[in-house]
């Protein structure tokens, strides 16, 4: 699966994103609305990760789908 597919199915994917990153709130996911950069930014904020770490985490998540 690629990010375009995730973005297209965002409402369905929010549950999986919450399973992966439980500290993200519903508001965080609503703000991200399938935007990868926004999601990475929220992961950085909530988990104290660097931009590169957040990007890798999202890549790993996509690879698992």
C-alpha cells in the first residue's frame, strides 16, 4: 500500500493509525486528514521524535499494511 491509498481511505485507516500511535488524539487525526506531513508532525510532537524518525515510523507503518 502507498500513501495515496492511505489518504484515499483515511476514515478507514484512522483506526489503524490509532492502534500504531495510541497517544494521537482524535483531534490530531482530524487535523492530519490523511496529510502525511501533518501526521508526521503530530507523531513528532506526541512522541518527541525527530523528523527523520517520524518519517521512518510512517514508512514502516505503510510497509506493514
